[in-house]
């Protein structure tokens, strides 16, 4: 799944934090943790300290950095540093982590006002700052891709936390695409024609080694989508330009 972002990257040791704002502003990074601490933990603390305010409704992302941020947010609520923060989980994993650390939850529905969201991105393209989310981490995460995209999209402000090596001039590898399961094959063939020789299109399956069509066990999300993994074998010169030209 591809999500557009726009702003300036914030370097934090060997991790990077990106923010998407309605009006794009630049903020300095201050690191209060020792250099030996995990870069993603530093990014998580930075995100909570600089973007979360009392009274906010927060989209709670999924992934290693998001787990750190959820834990730290719970600690800040427990200590009284923050008050009246409500979390909207993007997955069962983030809901479980939030419950563990005492964060009040509200589940996502259309029309929910979300002040801020954080999430782990799989990769971010330099210059365009387009973020790729939804590459397979576990089969349990597959059903939440659309929810993750929706929460990030409606949030007034969003931050993606990544490792420095995930910030690339030319993205490659899998770009997940959600399609309605009833006409997935026609869309897959259209995508394959667009990127003939540059990418392979595989329907994601719930078990490994099922082949490009997904075999007998294709992933079907609870809202009726298949997941197509568009696997680029060479770096894409500009994912943003490619998406625009082929829209």
C-alpha cells in the first residue's frame, strides 16, 4: 500500500521520522536518550514527546517502532505527563499493546476525528516522501492494511518511523495493492502490462509457495479485498511520478 507524505525528514541517529502536516513545517529533533539505545526507540520517544498532546485522539500504528511509541505513551499517561488521550488502533497488535499499557481505546469508524497518527513504514522514497506500508510482516497483519491506510489518511497529522536504510532514492521490492476480490485478475493483468519487464504481480496467499495466482489459499480481507504484491525487480526511478502517470 502506498501512502503519500509531504514534509522534511528528521534524522535521528540511524532512524528517520517523517511527518505529514496540513501546513508543512520543519521542526528540529532533540534526542534525550543515550546513543546506545535502539534508534527506533529513540524515534518513538521523539514522536510522542513532540507530537502527542493531552486531549488528542491518536491513531496507533503497528510495528516495532509503534510498539515502542505505544509503550512510552502509556507510561506518559500513567505518570500524569499526558491526560485524556484516546488511541485508535490500526491492528489487533496495536490494540493489544495499548490495552497492556493502559491507553483508552476507541475503534475506527467512518467520521472519527483523529488528531495525530504514527505508524511503521516499510520504505520511504527520497524527495517525494511517498511511504510504502503493507508489506507482509505476519499473516495477522494482512487484514488491517486498509484500516492502516484509512487512519493515516484522515489524521490531521501523521508520522512514519523507519530505519535509515529504509529511506531510499529508488524504491524496489513489493508494493502492496488492494483490489476487490471479484475482479482481481483483470486488475493484476492491467498492472502487469503497465510494468512489463520491470515488475511481477503476485496475489498474496495465506501460505507460502502458492505461486503468482495465490493458489487455493489467497488472502481475502474482511472487507473483501485481495492483496496484490507488485514486486519490482529494479529500483523505480520515481514512484510518485509512476503512480501519477499511470493513474
